[in-house]
C-alpha cells in the first residue's frame, strides 16, 4: 500500500518513542540571585491553578505587550479570588536577542514564583519549546500561548468553561467552572484543585474568522489555506477546524501523557498533539477566540520554507553512495552573493547576526556558481511573493503525511508506560 523504500527509511531513521533528553542548564531557572531547580510535571503534584507556557524566539520587541496583557488579566483574577493561583513560564528558544533579559525584568517585578524564564541551550522549534515548558509546569491546568499576543488573553475563561464540560459530570453548573471543580474534586494539601484522572484538551480557534480572512486574501492564498485544511482533515485530525491556533488549554494529566509522547519539535507539533489525544481517546473541544494579525509573521513563513528545504536535503543521501550528498552540501561555503551590504531579513528583525547566512548553511549546491536557494530567499523578501506560501504549504503537507504514515507503519509509537 505504501512505497516500501520510504517505509524502510522511516522505520530505520525514526525513534519509536519521543526523545525527552535535556541539558543540565535547562533544568534550572534564575530568581535574580541564584539558580533554582524547576519542578517536574511528571513527578510532582500540581501546586497552582494555572501554568501559562509562552514559547519565544527573538521576541524582545513583541513579548512585553503580550506579558503585560497576560499578567494584568491573571493578577486581577488572583486578587479577586484567593483560590486562583498562576505562573508564567517563558521559554527562550535559543534566542540571539534580549528576550531573556526582557523576561528577567518581569521576574524582578512580579517575583520568580510568578514569572520564570526557561532558557534552552539550543533552538528546538516551537513544539520543542512548548514541551520543555510544559514538562516544568506546576499548574493543574496548563495553557500555552504565542508570544506575539495575537489572541486576547481574557478568552481563557471560554477555554476553562469548555474544559470543565469535558471533565466527568461537567455539563452542570458551568457559570463558575472553578467552583464546580472545587465541589467535584478534592483539594490537594496546598489547596489547589486536582483534576485527578480527568483528561481534556481545548483548542482556541480562529475558524469563525475564516470568511473574513477569505474576503481579505487573494484567491491564490485562499486556495492554499483550503488545501492545507483538506490535508489536515484527510490525514490527521477531522474534529478540529483550526489546529494551528497557538492558544490551547490542557488538564495536567492530559499534558503529561501527550507531551511525553510528542515527537515533533517544529511547527506541526499541534497536529501530532491532537493525533495523540485522539488515539488515546482524550476529549477535545474547540472554542472560538478573538485573534488579531500581528506584524512579523512573514519572517516566520520564510524560515519555515527554508526549514522545509533543509529537511528535504536530509533524505537526499543515496544508499551505498561513496559521497554523501548532504555532507558535500554542508561542506560548501555560502556563496559570495550572501555578503550583501544590506540584509532585508536582518533589517526587519533588527538582528546583529545575518539571518540569511544562518538559514542557508546547508542550502548551497556543490560546485554551483549561483545558489538557487539564495534566489528563493530573495524572492520571498519581496512583498507579495507567491514563493513563500507555496513552500510553506509544501512543508506543511509533507509533515502531515509523514505524521500519519509514521504512526500507521509503527515508526512512531505511544509509550504505554507514560499513560
């Protein structure tokens, strides 16, 4: 049914179970004076009502606005309800800017018990950053949200009401879900509601905004959007219309099960997360949230396009070949054309390091006078370019198919001991 060479490659190159290794420096956080150990989602009971995990990569400019809205809302709730407690974990995903310094200022202002920074030793991607943060959370409920602040934080209340409905017997008394949980489930010694055996996932959704977005998009981009949704429905998740909204709420046990089994560390982790939940019968719901387009997403599209091209090279080595194609490509120095005086992406990101050179380390053709991938980059830097969405769509489509295929042939498995 499936191409045998492809299945063989996937079986040989894929780790059946998720790789949960981390470095020693990723197990501690700073309170401003000393390093303290992070707690463990797996080993420790919840000691707070809510943990908010914010993955951040070079977000020193957009992060403050998001944190201001987040902390203002959560602090106001805590002041009005002594039973409510929270923490915010910002995961610095190997940033090259001052993202970590921005978080340190909030830690100094609100205290390390409220705001913590997890600095990763290398860039893992959004999925890897979210997983590392979730595995260090103390909350009975765990929310992850994007650092750009595209979703309005007060919409968290909608997700809480929905997750309460998914819990056993939870379709009653939904006006005050926190009070309902307290009456249904015993408190832990620290006074925190323990959802116990309850497992549930609630996804924030922009699907209700689809008609408006179609009205403002070109026909070309609209076709790409519907094509992506079709691939998601065909190969992975059929019950969630918007899998990619970065505003999702999970119970602690659901997070422990899902994120210990998560393989993907890049953009497609949302889809695999929902695939795992479906396979294990974890209830999933989708709730409409307010969402605002934030500047800066064009850079991410460019990055994802190159990430796809770089990933494609990893499958380019011919079996039995004397010279590894990928190794030969990596050994080639970046073409001189990249030494331009003005880097468009660098100017957009205000970065001291040339983003183009970093992204194109594996992109040059051996012996070629012109780097074809460099030409792709220059096209994507132009306003209105159609190259970027096409390559992004291709990356998304390939990842979706590979997620489905790896689980189908047993290259990826869910570890039963982690349930």
